[in-house]
C-alpha cells in the first residue's frame, strides 16, 4: 500500500479536503484495513457498552465509506443513518447497505437533519487534524439534545494539537461530561494510537 493519501490528508488545506476524500474513496477501505484500522471497532464497542438501547436511531456523523457503520452494526446497532461531505465516500457507504438514510452535507450550509433528533451519535476520525477543525466539536454538541451519547475519536496527531484539546475542555466544562474513554490502537500497521471518548450531553 502507498501511504500517499494518509500523508496528503495532514498537509491539505481544509477547502481542498473534500476533493481529496472523493479521489481516495475507491481505495480508502483497503488502505486502512490493510494496516489494521482499529478505531471504528473500538469506538463501536465502547459506545455499545454504555448505550441503553442499541435499536435507537444512531447517526454516523462523517461516515466516510461506511467502515464506521459496519463496526457499529457488528456490535448490534440496528438503525444507522449517515452523513458525509464527500459524495465519493457516500457512494461507497451506500454500497454496503448498512444505512437507513444517507445525506451529503456541506461545510457552508445547514445540516439536512436535526442533530437533536438523535440520542446516539458517533464520529470516527471526523473532528481531527486532516478533517474537521476543532470548533466543530463545540458546534455539533451545542445542537445535541440533553442525554445524547456522543462517541468520537482523537488520533495521535489530534491529541498533540492544543486547539483540539482546548475544544474538548470547553465542551466538558460547559455542556457535557465524559462517560468513558479509552486509549488504544488506531492504525497498528503504522504504529499509531487514538483515544476514544463517549460524552453525555447535559
């Protein structure tokens, strides 16, 4: 495997990321699973361990090609919706036949659904360096309903970026608390780790 796309993600300007993910879509699953991509499964298991009802609608926010949705379905979540900015990624996700609904979102437009309609939300590798900026954590949690469980991950690059850690501190001080968290493998073949969090919105 070439790590060219993984390398490019961290050096690409935010306004060009959607195009990069569109180009990467066809090879994305193979590139990541070939190196043992572990974060989707870890996040799914951690969320399942605290979710009161796995049949409740769950939003896979930034679902990409559906690797995250497959991991969520594997641990028993049965009603999964997804959204992503990349049409190429969404086409791959649609082919997996995991999702009840799929939406394409835009950074400069309102979401085509209400975050407050969901009590379970997952975002695997979405709010991180090479993807959404840190302020997105505050923006999305502000629109979630009280009691919502929100599972997300920070990889090594993100954990070492003070702006993302400050965003997490702001959210946990103002509108949520950490229910559980876990540090573990992210992409073992590349020697990387990630921390998975589950927040409950106050």
